[in-house]
């Protein structure tokens, strides 16, 4: 991780100026992990174990692959047709962003219940200072609008949703062939974690999430944006071009009926066999486009920001050529 932070210091660049634009950033979490290691005078993994995992009472959390094999760990499946992922984990340097830690859903629920108890674990051990969870839920930045189902703001490490008039918080995570959704409904005292290891993972998680939130919290999830019968008109020249970030390049071709977007993975993403596909998108208004065909069971939604300077899918990918 120290090598990654040193590389970031000399080589990373800002996508936009401070406060101008939200873009999810793994490197930011790695910088936070490096701060924890420096301030606590131990490795990030040692700090996680001594300050969180052990006082939480978690029984099925692992920080390394050699720890994960002590449990019944599921392997990810990628590609079409599905096949076992050629690698289980991403580089250790990206650990604070979620590349290597793993946990059973029951321990993610245990973690959420500790937050709901204002930082106190099930056995009465104080894990976090009082008021920490409330501060984590305080909006820090408003996100570009995608749809009612999507994150509206970001707190301290938490995604913030406004679903059916209720605050719902949590975080999503993925590794090659692995997808996890973790949600907390503070007003209902509800914590849930759903995991899938391949196939139509997004659609499966969506269905489970909707059922549990409805039956246990009385929350009706907003509808997802679907391809319209009559797409909204738009100016094709506004969006056509190449949009590139270190993990992926998006080649966007446009005509009067929609966009054709090809994602070209780089580096590790290419090694895992993900991406490298071309998909058709149609305009639904407000510079938003929805995929005509489902991806992992759901129609993907993207937006273009600042007159086509960025392609946005929770990460803002800058335009590099017209």
C-alpha cells in the first residue's frame, strides 16, 4: 500500500477541481488506509483486526486469501458463458478499497448492528466513539442524478439513499465474479447483506433487496429506469468520442437513435475477462441513457456531465477525444 500511495503522490491527477464533481475513487480509500497505518503505527490489516474485527466479535472475516480458505469461501464466476475467475483477489495494495477483505453476510449484519447501537458491539464492547454513525450518515456531497433508485448523496464512507421517504444507507462492493450489497435502515433498525458470486447477480440482489425491505421495513423500492418505447431526442455530437480512465476506455458512437458504447478494459480488468463488450443505449432525458439489453439482469444507466466532458456511472470518466 505504501508503494501505491507513493505512486499516487507523483503520478495521480485530479479528474476535476475540489468540490466540482463527484466520482467514486478507490485511491481515496487507499490514502485513508495509509493514514490509519501511519497514525496507528501498524499495518492497515493489523489496525483492522485489532480495532474493528476483534472488538466487533466477528467470526468470519478475512483480510488475506490464506485466511479466507479457512472458511467456506465462494469463488467468483465471470464471462459468458460463466467460468471460474482466474484470480480470486485484486492486489493487496488496494486492500482499504476492498480488494482483499472478505466476510460472511452474518458478520456484515453484525457490523451494521454495531453502528445502529451507536458504536457498541453485541457483547457491550465499545468499538467506535458515540455519535460516529450519525456523522457517517451526514451528507458530504450530492451526487449527479441518475434515477430514484440510485445514491443521492455520500456520507463518510456510506452511500445515502432516499427510498420511499426513508433514509437508507450502506455500501456496495464487487470483486471479479463477486457482488455484495449492504444496507441499513436506521429508522427501522434493519440491517441486511446480500451476496452473489456470478450470473445475473445484480438482478438476484435487486429481487432479494426489494422483498426484505418491503416485508421487514415497509419500504417500497423506486422503480428502475427502463428503455422507453419512444426514446427522448438528443444531439448525437454532444456525446460521441472516447472516454478513458486507468481501468477502462469507453468508445462512444452516436446516431439519431441512440449510442453504441464499447468498453475496453485495461490491465487487471482485461486479465479477469470482464468487459470488452458493445452495448446499445437510448436517451431517457436529462443527458441520461439506459441500456437496451440487460447486464447481469438489469438495464444499466449512465449519464453525461458538463456537456459531454464526462461519462458518469458512479465514476466520472473524462472525455479524451471527439
